């Protein structure tokens, strides 16, 4: 029986609960169709539940546990308690007015991660953006958004960054293409502040920053930006996050995840070391 760590997001609790229900069903040799029939639902709903992509009703989970032969009171209560925890809203729901549904999923996973590895090409990663840089990024959004919405989005981004300084913070390992540091987002003053922000962030024990320099030429990250999330719960597979213009992809199949891990490992080997990255950032700061 896996215990959910305190502070884990509701999204990761849903995924954990779904994986446990799937394991119980498969152990009993019960099909998704039969499981769906037991809770007056379709086979596809059982599939979505087991993937953690829908909310859970306590009655449905109780019926499934009975079907799967889970009669032990403590085990049942632990799983039903997980249902109640999974249905709690995270802090990010107060930003529903500016937070797309497909990105809510990511924020929930980010909150629950033990390790966040990210590669960025065009912009500095969101968790490492200064307030002024973030404001400049959102101010250039298309279609044009109001100043009020820009400020709400900036507030959301700054709130996300508290993740790195609060108790139980995950480790962030970021590889940033030099192009993102050379692109004058917001102008010279904003970029100076952003580069200094990265230098300061790199001093945190749980933050590692590397730069992929121009001089390296073609490299393993040709497919573009991506993020890999790893969780403290051993039952949960790593998730690869790929952001698109109006949606996102979440990959958790072993072969897909392994391919991205290999690319990330190659990027880390080929990029400047964390120490040489600080030297480059300092030189960019002088140039500006």
C-alpha cells in the first residue's frame, strides 16, 4: 500500500488512486467493461478513472473495492480517504479565469513532483522568470490580452515559484538554450534583471541551471521544449509535458518517457556545466 506524501497535489492523488484501482482490477482478472457495469458506467469511464483523468465519486470507488474483494476496513478507508483528498481543490483554482484547463493539470503535477527537469528554447522557464520578464512575455501574447489579465497571469507565475522555496521543495534542473538569453524580451533593462535572477536562483540548493551554448551547433533537443516530472510515489510513472498553442500533451508510456529522458541526459552532458553556466550568465550581464 503506497502512502501519499503530505503536500501532494490533488492531480497526483487521482493518478495514484487510479493506478491502485487498476492493479486491484487486474489482480482479480476483471475487465473494464465489468467494472463499469458495477458502477453504472462505461468501460471508457473506468479507463479515465484508472488514468486519473476524472474526479472520483466515493460511492463508485466503494463499489469497485467491493467488486475487487477489498474487505479489509483499514485498506478500504485508506483508499476512500484518498478519494476525499483527490477531490480537494488546489490553490491554482483561484486563477481559473486565466488558467486553461489543460494547464491546470500541469500545475497540479508540478506541485506534487519531487524532480522537475525542463528544456526551454524560446523563453526562460516559467519557474525561473523574473516578474518583469514574465510581464513582458504575457504582454506580447496573441491575441492581445488586457493589462488586468496580464497581471493575473504574472501573479499566477510568481505564485508557482513559491514551490521552489517552501518546505519539501522539489529539485529543478533546467537546461536553457542560449537563444532564450539573447532574445531581448522586454528590452535591455528587463533582460539584465532576468539574467541576474537566474544567477541568484542558481544559488539555491535545489536548483540546477545549464545553458546549451550557440557554439555547440545541432544538439539532441531538436524536437523543442519539454518537461519531465518525477514523483516521490514509486507507483507513479514519470510524465513528459509538451505544451502547444492551445493544448498540451502528457506522455506517461514507458517508451515515450525513456526517449525524452535520453534526450535530456544528452542535453545535460553537452550543455555548459552549472559552474560555466554562471560564468556565461555573468558575461551576458556585463554585455548588457
